[in-house]
C-alpha cells in the first residue's frame, strides 16, 4: 500500500466512521442477551448457561487477537477496503445464521467463525489514518474510536427493545441487516488510492522485529493493553458494587446502565479532543495528564460515594482513558511509515483485544475478595501508566 493521502479524505473518514458505528452497534444488539438465547435453546441450569455464555463471548476476541496481524498483512497485499468488506460480509452471514441455530454448540461454532473473519475495526482505523492529512490524523482516529465507543453504548438499549418486541432470533436478523448496510457504505463510500498498482507489486509487510525498532512501539503495546485492562474492569463488578454501597436492588440495573453510558460518552468526548490536545502539548504530557485524570475518577469510585457522585466521577474516568487511548494510537501512527501501519495497528489491536479478554477475569478474581479493591487496583494501574509514560516516552 502506498499510504497516499486521498483528496477524498473527508468522504473516506465519514464512510469508515459511519460503517464502524453501525457495525459496533449491530454487534451489541444481540450479544448482551446471549445468556437468554442459550436459555431458549434448552439450557436451564444457571451454571451451564454461565459457562456457555462466558466461553462463547470470550472466544471471539481471543481468536480475533490472534488473527489481527494476519488480516493486516493481507490488507497490505490486497487492499484495506477489500479486507474490511470481507470482514463485514462475514458478519452478515454469521449473524443471519445465528438466528437459525438449534443447539448451544452451534452458537459457539459460529462465534469461533466470527473471530476468525473479524478484525474490520483495526483496518478501518488504519484506513481513516491513511486517508487523512498528517495534521488531521488524530481527528480521523478519534472519530473511528468514538464510533467504537458509542455503538456499544446504544446497541444494548436498542437490542433490548427489539428483543422484547420481535424476539432474540429476529434481532439477530436485524443485526445482519445492519452489517449489510455497513458493508454497502464501505464499498460505495470509501475511495482507496493506489490499490491496483500495489496488488501487482510484491507485498513486503514489516516483521515484528522491524516494529520493535520503532521508538516506543513496545511501550505503546503495553499502554494500550493497560488502558483496556482498566477500562473494561468495571463491567463485571459495577452492579454488585452498587448493591454493596447501599443502592436498592430495583435501581441497580438502571443505574448500572446509566453509569456505563456516562463512561462511554465521556470516553467518546476524550477521543474527539485528543487531537486538539496533541496540537498544543507533547504527547507524553497529554497521556500522563489524561491517565492521572482517569486515576482520580477510579480512586473516587473506590471510596464508595453516593450514586450522584459516582456519576460525576464517571466523567473524568472515561474522559481520561478516551484521551490517552486516542493519543497513543495517534503518536504510534505518526511514528511508523505508511507501509508499516497496517501490521502495526494489527499488533496494537491484539494488545487491545487481549486486554478485553483478560480484564473481566482479573476484575472478577479481585472482586471476589473485595469490590472496592478493583477500583483501587485500577487507580494504581493508571498511576503506573502515568509514571511510565513520563519517565520513558520522549519525542
């Protein structure tokens, strides 16, 4: 891939952002209700439902993490647009097939298949970064990450309403239709420069050894993993924590959802303004300060204040993580050449997905000892992130 900045970069950014938003929304229309779907498929033992749900939900990001650099290298050879279209098309077929399964193992098999062909989020971010002029790279990345944030915030709400009215099986078909729309937006709306010429040339993708030579690349991997580890830690424990600090059982579901939404919206705002910060201050200072802001929010959570205060604390927590994440992807994108960007973002996404898979497990283990300890550990982890960046990230 030539990495030439397209004159249609705003059109490309819009196509990638909207398709990503639709895709992430469609995914979360149904996946939060997978335990209920297993119940419909004949499982009634709570432990069995939990095991099938946990394995089915965890297997997709695990396989996606393993495959991310592979698909990135394929994108170098055949074009990024084609790889994103391939991935979205696979979601159309798998989501539609989910509506017709009859046995729990069939759900697991389709989730494995989904992980094998997923990965459009990584390449979409690379497409946005490559299309944008260098001074707008942070904005392009921020928009895609915002779409990845807001989609999962809205998906469960829409999916819950659809499942109540149409049933879970039909909701899978609605999700498939959403992916079809996203597929068409990418195919029609995104204009890729230089693909034909590049297809005829030998594709020489960078090795991990080459990427390690890029200043701070291994540090970027660790930072993305660490931020994701903290970001996703509150999900498994927040409903239980609200009950522990005195929230009535009847209010826990609503308040949990509200807190998740506030965190997601604050993080999306952080994704948006990260570019503005990077234009005015060094990247190390932006990441250090935003990590410290998120640390303050996590530490406040650990105190166990009133729910109204928790809602206020959710803002700096989400905002700080959103700014730091976009800033890291942006400085990584600027530090590597266009030839390396696909594979480099593939490794960054692998770090992201490993954090996504590991975080609920770690949070659950810590939460089994103390719910407050989860937020204490989060705050300590963010403090370490801020210290490491301040000490080691230069230039």
